[in-house]
């Protein structure tokens, strides 16, 4: 991440000096200067003041701190890692964030996303590293948004690690909506698979995509079959076909993944449509035709919101 090699070469040429002349001034070998400028080695820290004075620039300029601390540099890190995540290249994303955190050890965004990426692996050691990073974030004086996102992620990391009690304890301290105690507690109690847990971790940490952005349609026990008789599942498929042609700027589908399932805790006539970011429909229906119509309308509204964001 240091830019000292290119800077030393550029500054020497601006001063119209040879590598041999620089070496003589600093009492080092010409080979050392050459290796610095090729990036094979870096100058000893005790030589930085002399180099700074020789080229009449600050040590920060020699190292390239202006570029290192630029917002563009951070944006590039997140763009690269999130691209790996969308492509299913979790290990590559972990590597990007691991290298970045060496330069930005207290950057809460990098720590948070590294924790999420680590948690998506199956290695217990990686899960523990993710938990440690989340706990470190929560112990620091970060903003509410960072705390809420980290707590929501930590719920699923503990759940994946087999520590459901800790997961529930943290979930009870969440605020509302996507990272809410209601939403997260409901997921914890719904016997999520590892794939489901990974999907929620991706959704919390990296935003929605085809695999991560989820609409859940929960029916009171037995109502799926009743609604299916009225063509609900076919209508959902038709709606997806209708909205799959247009896409957002980053190429993601406008209609998210849709899960349809019975939920034993709901009344037989109750239907709940939940889009974790945008929409909630929680009603009782006496007529499955009405239920089907309102569900389709809810999905249309979700699609419209996503389309307008594109």
C-alpha cells in the first residue's frame, strides 16, 4: 500500500539526480537506491528524514499518505471486495480486506466487512475471528449505524457458530427494520440453514443482490395450498418474468428472491409478506383470492421501489 518507490523515483528525476549521486549523499550503495525505486525494498526508517530533506517534501509525501488516506482509495477497496463477494469469491474478499486493515487498522467499515466475509466461511477459526472483530467494533465509540449493523451480523455469526443463546441475547438489543430485534429474532427461531444464514450476512453487510435480497411470504399453516389453487405461485412466476427484463444500473434483478412457506405460529388465515428493507404486509384474510391479490400488489410495490432506485 506504500507508494514510496514511485515517489522516490519521481522526486529524484525532478531534482535531476542520478541514483549514484543520491547514494553518495545518503552514504548507501547505488544498488540500495535502485531497489527502493523498483519497490524491492524500502529505505530504513532512519533514512526517511534525510530523504525528506533531500527532496524537500514531507515524510507523508514520500510514503504517499495523501493517496492512502483518499476516499477514492477506500472506495476502490470496497469495490474490489464487494465484486468478489457478488462472484462468490469469499476468500478473495477476505484477502482484500485483510490487506487493507494493515493500513487502516481502525477503519470500522473495513473491520465490519472483513467480519462479514470471514463469517461466510466454514472454518471455526474464521468464525471466531469474525466474532472478535465484531466485539472490537462494539467496544469502540462508533456511530449507531455501525453498532446496529455489527450487532445484527453478530447474531447470525453466533448462530452459525452454534451459540444460539448469545445470538438471541444480542438480537434483543437491536433497533428496527432490517436490523431489528423483531426481524432478526424471527429468523433465529426459524431454523435457518447455513445458506440462509450466509444470505442474511451478505444482505446486512453488502446489500442486496439476486442471491441476497429476499422477500418472504409466510402463510398460516395450510394456506399455501389454498392460495396455490388460486394461481398464486404462477402469478409470482409471471411477475418475475415481467420485471426481470429491466435491471438496475449494476445489473441486479428488480424482483428479489421470493420464499413461500407455511409458518406454524401464524393463524390459518394470516399472511405475512416481508421484504427485509422496504415493505411489510401482515394481515388476516378470509378470502384466498384477496390474499393472492394483495401479495402480488405488495411484490409490485417492492419492484417499483427497486426500479426507481436504478
